[in-house]
C-alpha cells in the first residue's frame, strides 16, 4: 500500500479562525463601504409588540393572528388566538412582511399609491406575499423601520388598531 503525500490541491482546509480577517473601512472621502448595517428589532422587542397587540385584541374581543417580523420581513414571533381563522395565519405574516420589505408606512397606504395606477395595481397583484390592505404597521426605533407587525382576523379597522397597539410598545 502506497502512502499518498498531499499536494497543494489536496491539502487539508485551513480554519477560518487562523486567518486575520479585516472589514473594509469606509473611505472618508466618498463613504464607500462593502456592506450596509441595517438596524433590526430583537426578539424581546418583537415579543413585547405581540403582547401589547394581544392585549388590545382581547380588549376589543377579536380573535386574530399576530405576526412580528424583523427589518427584512423574516418572522420573529407569532401568536394565533384560540378562535382566529386559520386563513389569518398566513395573512398576518404577509402583512408584516409587506410593511417590513417595502418602504410604506402601513399596508393601508398601498391603496393611495395604487388607486391612480391601474396597470401597477394589476401587476402588483401577482407579487407573492404582498398584502396591500390594513393591518400591517412598521416597528420604528430612532426614526428607522426595524421591523413590522401584521394582524389578521378582525375588520380592517380592528386589525389596524391592534397592530398600532403592538407597534406602540416598541417605538
């Protein structure tokens, strides 16, 4: 049996920890960087928003689903009240996703943007996960959107009130 000696292409992989990696520092003259640091809501704040929204839903006696998403629209926390319709599970998540991933203040703002653009309205209807009706509200910190909360199960007005109560708990 012959013993093989490693060649350069067969050498064992190096551990990343053994390298000295450095981040590209911004050039003071032009502000150029290789990355963007975007603030996002933490799980504890998302849970606080959920708890406040849940309390408002109970106060209004409305069974809803409530979703909190980070700044990229990824689900962080979710609750479905006992009698909330199953259809509302995805709708609440989509409302949060829509607000977090697109620069609008609420889902209801979409209608004002789309009502004078019929072609845009027809095209946007084909966008997966986009919910353009009330019940999605941004989570804001220091004037920046850090996430969103979406509510589904009540009337449009109830969903908005519940979502706003949740957002107020972290803003």
